[in-house]
């Protein structure tokens, strides 16, 4: 009987610890949680918006909670050379060897939430022509990318905005990139830009 009690107790704590990893439990009463993204080139503070993008924010915070973004990289730093403008900085899906990282189930695309793909906003990436395929990859808009907003088709769901660290993003935007055979992409940094950690910041009292 005692052994059965201990097994049940162990299962209870296992389930509790799993639940604690879900993003919806992270500062669950905070509509605008903030995270600090610490990279090999500096830090970025982002304010997330649960009021407009609850599914996307909670999904992102789930990956933050289990620390699976640690050691991932920004694998896409793209400029629109033809129009001489910056475009996006995308990451969170590959490690330093450009091996893909595990993914939870895809989430619903919240691109119709009213938030725009304006400069220094953060948005959820998805696979080409599969708007509800987003899992863990995210990107920073490095210009006002109106064409990424929804219209007749689905757009990319913005779920927060940068509050500090604009200089870090601007610096990342200048790294040398090229074609990477392993993942078959252009605009891949020749020297990896690593996400060292993403942590939830302490809630600021209103």
C-alpha cells in the first residue's frame, strides 16, 4: 500500500511538472509577459501579447519553459537586396550544426489578430503555403513587411514587439551570409548567431 502511494505521488508530481512546462501556466495572469533573448551578439527584450495572440504566445512560452531554444541559432538573416531594405531575422528551429530541433504539434495561425508585421515585431514562421504549420520557429521583422499581413490569404501571426535591444538586431542584420547546403537555404550566417538563452522576466507590478 505504501509503495502504491509513493508511485501515485510520483505520478502526481510528474504530471504537475509537465503541466508547469506549458506556456499557458507561465505568468498566467500576465497579458503582456516579457522575455529576454540572450544571443551571442547581445540581448533583446520582447513584450508578448496574449490579448491578441494567446495561442502563439503560450506556444512560444512552452518552448521557453523547457529551455529548448538554448543553443539554437538564427538560420536566416535576409535582406531584400533588390530594394535595398532589410527583411527578417528568423531562428529557433536549428542547432549550431543546422540539425532540426524537435517540434511540438503545429498551432492555429492567429494572423487575423490585428497586429501588423511592422519593424521590430516578432512573428510565428510557418512552412510555405501551410499557414497552420507553425511550431517553434519565429522571426523578427526588420522593416515594415506589409506583404506578410493577412489579406485574401493567411498572413504571419505577430505575437509581440521588441522593447529593447534594437541595436542587437541591427548588428545581427549585418553578419555575412551565404548558401547552406545542409538545409538548402540562402541567407544563412557563415558564423552561427546563437541563442544562448531565452528567459521570462519578472512581472512588473501595474
